[in-house]
C-alpha cells in the first residue's frame, strides 16, 4: 500500500470510528431531530445494526478491501432492516445515516437507498432526479418563537416538492420550557425535522380548521396542567 493510500485509509477509518461513537439513537438524539423518541427496542435494534455495520466497514478498510466490497457491505445492511417495522421518520433517518456512511466511503448507493425507502417503482421514477442529493443541504429554516419563553422553534426544511400538500398542524413541545405550541406547516415540504422542539401530535387538516386546532392545543395544555 502506498503512503497516500495508507493515509486515506487512516482518515476513513477515523471518520467511521467517530460515526460509531456518535450518539445516534438515544432519546436526546431523537429529540434533537425534533422527534419523539422511538420505542426502546427499535432504537436498540438500529444501534446494534449500525454498530455492527461500522465495525465491519472498519475491518474491511484495514484489510484494504475494494470499493465494491465496501458498497456490498452497506447494501447488506439494508437487507437486514425491515422497513415495514419502522415509521416514516425512522426510515428517513436510517436513509440519512446510510447516505452519510456512503459519503465517508466514497461509494454511490443512492439508487439502493431510493429503492429501499420508496420501493422499486417510485425509485425508478425518481432516479433521474437524484432525490438524495439534497440530504446535505443547504436547508431552509423557518423560525417560530415559543409562546411562553420566546425560544426559537426551528422547522428545518430538507427537501421541497410543490406537489406535496400540507396534511396537518404540528403540536410541538418546546425543548427549553416544555410549553406546547402550534406550528402551521405549509405545503410544499417533502422532508423536514424540528430543532429545539419535539413533535407531540399531528392535527390533520381534514379534521381541524386553524381555529379548531388552536382550541385543541388549549385542551392539551389543560390536560398537561391537571
């Protein structure tokens, strides 16, 4: 192995170790994404999957295996995860993490991730658009102050699609003071997360007007106080 290749392998292995050690599935990690923590068994399963995956990738790097072998190892991880057992946010998070690993390894698995996340037919339709190209931003951020403490509740828009309607009003719990807030999420948002807030409930627009959603919010606040 040439000195330049050795340095590259050391750099990749270091990034994989940092990825493994990073907190990814703790309650705090979910809340930092603006989501309610997943069930403990789901988080533990995903933690185990990604720990084993990263350990194997580090071993392959140390053995100077080819990019093809690294790519095959990543794809094998997707085969171990039954996406039907995960909710939408969990599936999108798995996809983001796998995409992050592929960038570290400098291998292309976009088509495989699209296929896993959306299914064969939809992945084929989306292939030309490179749907995962926007996962690394830049992102659009919409701020709304908490009605109690004034902290910024941030909607991070990761991908837009003008054909996506607005399905619901989001009830958010401020991570700073615990106050419930109503966020009127607008149409055209394909993928998003919240920062400094945790989603407590979705109030579907087909069931709630804006006024009814605000009344429901007050009911939820009263229930928390009792």
